[in-house]
């Protein structure tokens, strides 16, 4: 009987899983594995990484679900490029299946795995699962990749509707669970290694995030009940307005097809503008995947190469103040405390802090992008890179360089009563709403009455926005001229 090894990566679920379905529906005996890849783990800056704990919790749940359905999950803590060929040989499988990973490092890893497998006459096959449309599936009329979102979105929707939404059809893996195999003779039927055994420590992620397939199910049920308000509520960080599903999207504990099906259904029902707006956000995700696929240089450099001449100042003291929430701009500092304390940052705040770093502090977007990469629970290279280059005006369909967020007016607009600010900056809890966005403007008589000393209890602004805005404009104009 034919044997297949299915390799879970960023698709930690049994339901609606394209590659797993292909393996099970083939009629083969299907072994399942997950590798805690030391090539990735050893490069992490801390051993208290919330993402590793999220993955670990989700993998434990996945293994239990496979056990319940007659299968098992073979878990290894090793280099994937070594472990997958070795396990495939040990189990004597004919082919290894996986869902496609589009990041440059993953592409290189998969090429090495495929080569090692091929040397032993074992095939490697990957399937589209992370996106609705990949690579060159959505192109312009001239058959070129899109670089502007709105026409891409229109073409994306047109393709989906022309296909009668068949591209959203779920993969009914449960119909074929009888094909699941146990661990066979693999030596990995042992209990799952603990985080500590892999050299990692527990974090606080479970205080804020529900992990695994069950966590994703709980969140989507909650979000659908308030999706109608998404368009208006999503911009206010003190409001429960967003889906909070990004980390589940990142690690595939929920299917992107399921999310788009829900968005479509809710949009059709009473023409739900909130669901329609959310659908656009899901399409942005596909857009950034195809941007990075067609423009791999953007992973480490400016998408718009004319900005390679930008003379970033890269002041290390200013960068440290941004990282450590000591800028003197409350909305910036509250946002940075949010990411530092929880690994999450509200999307509106991501735009504000990225604009501040690049346009006010004149620091290269790549430094901010790496900080997010190291600290965000939901870090996804294509979206993180796209978002940072949008804010820095170096990316595709980006914010024009002359449109620069004023951090104070952004704060006044999106956190008018300072509720979010006070949550993460309790030292400002007694500052009146009128001054909460710029505490350094609190009149001396009020400061004395509240025993509040600017510079002692909260920093003065480390830069003056107007002056920095002028410098940013000059910097961009000089680069464009060059």
C-alpha cells in the first residue's frame, strides 16, 4: 500500500487543509509529522518566545485530534532539512506532502528537502493552502503582476466570481480520516517534548490568546457576532473591533478559505459593510504574498528602488527610546508597551508607530520591521514587510512620502478619551483628557495639583514633529532627485 508523509508547517489544523486532504483522498496510508525546526528556533533572539508557545500548544492539540481519529503526530526537534528525509526513509514512504510556504527561507529549505528526498527516490509535493490565489494566478490584462491594491482586488474578486466561488470550497479531510496512520515504527511515539526540554520558557501568551483550532473557532464565533461594526470599530484600539485572528491566520489553525467564505456570506446578508471591509483586509493578505513572490528583493530592500538613496539618520538613542516606549508621545509609547507586554499591536497603531519611526525619527524601516519580526505573535514576512514599506513610502501602493502622520492628532482621533493610553501608561491615568495626548502641555498649576512632573513621571517628546516632518520631506526629495 502506498504511504505518504504529511508535513505540517503553517497549517496546524485537521479541517479544510488542502495538502492533508490530497494525501488522505489519495487512498494512501498517511503519516503526519511536525518538526520544531532548530534552524528557525536557534535564530530567535529570546528563549521566552510567545510564538513558540503558541505553536507548541497548537501542536499538542493537533496531536490529540489526530489520536482521536486513529492517527498520530510524529514530533521532532531537529533541523527540518535533516529530519524530514530521515523520517521519510524510516517510514518507507513514497512521497512527502506539504502545503506551500512562500517565504524565501522556506523556499530554500524546501528545495534542500526535495533534493535529499529525491536522492532516495522519494517525491516531494506541495499544495496551495495559505492563500486563495498564489503566485501568478491573478495578473493584469497584460499578464503582469499587480503593484496597486485596488485593481488587484477587483481582479481577485472577478476571478473568484467567475469560478462561482469554487476556490473557496472546503477540503473535507474528515471524510478520509480512516487513512490516517499511527506512528508506525518511528521512534517518536514518545510524549511531546516540553517547551523546557527544547530550551524554551513559558510566556504570558495564554493570558491573551486562545491557541489551536479550538481557539480559532472561539474567536471566529465571537467576531461574526460583531462583524457588522468592523468598518467603524477597527480603527479604535480601546474598542473590541478587530477579529484578533491574525496569529491563527499566521499559523494556520484556521483556514483562509473558511474566513473568506464567512466574509462573503456576511457581506451578502443585509449587505454587511463591516464584512465587506474585512474581506478587503483578507485580500490585502493575498496581495502582499504575491508582491513578495514576484519581488523577492523587497524582503530585505526597498520595493521602490529609487529610495535606495534615502539617507536615514538611524540615531541609536532615538531607536532605543522607540523600542522601550520612551518617546514622550503617549499613543506611540502605549502601542510599544502593548507589543512588548503582549506580542500584539492593534493594526491602526502599527501604522502610527511605523510612520513615527520612519518619518519623525528618520530611522530605516528595516530596523522597525525586524523589531516587529522579533516581537509580534502574528509576524508574517509578507504582511509585515508590506506594512512597513507602506508606512515608509518605499513599498508598492504605499502612503505617499509627503503624507506624514501627526502622532498627536492620530491619538486625538483614534483614542479621543485616552482609554487605550491609560491602559498601557498608568502613569498618565490622572491626566485630563484635554492633555492626555500631549502631557508636556499640561499647565504648571495643574501639574502641581496632580503631583505630575514632566521628565520625571513621563518623558518629554524626544523630537518635535513639525521640524522632523520638514526633515523627512527634504530627505525624500533628495533621494528622488538623486
